[in-house]
C-alpha cells in the first residue's frame, strides 16, 4: 500500500506525525521538506521524507525508509492537474480486453 504512487498524495492524513524539517534547494528549485513518522511503532517504515515544490505547492518526491534498512523512492517528474477527462475514462470496458478473465468479487 505504501508504495502505491497514488497513496503518496494522502499518506500524511492518518497514522503519521509530520514535522517540517526545513527547506532545500536543488538546482533552481526550492522545496519544503517534511518528515513523517508513523504513530504505530509496528509500521514497516521508520520514516517517510517528502519534498513539496514551493512554487507549485505540489508533491515532488517521497522516500520511504523501511525497518530493514532499505529506502524506496517515488519521484514525480510531471503532474498535470488541469486535465478535462470524460467520465468514460474512469469506466472499465471489458470489450476492450477480450483476452483476460474478469473475476467480480461483489
């Protein structure tokens, strides 16, 4: 769940304490850096460090520090928020995927 790129956008909402750890400059961009620490000590991660682009106020990256010493990162190169998508874009059309088996758990 943590490494699902979509979860990065709302991970701070529940189960984490956040601290602004400073501002960073990388190249010609400036970022806010936040450190999220899990409220639950049994979490798979010791901390998550996120960077937010100061000019755009959008998430730029997230680094997940796991208990086993590994670091997993997600970097957002481009984020388009002003796209007008039709409702049909969000509907799965089974006729477009004839060679798959669909299992409906409803």
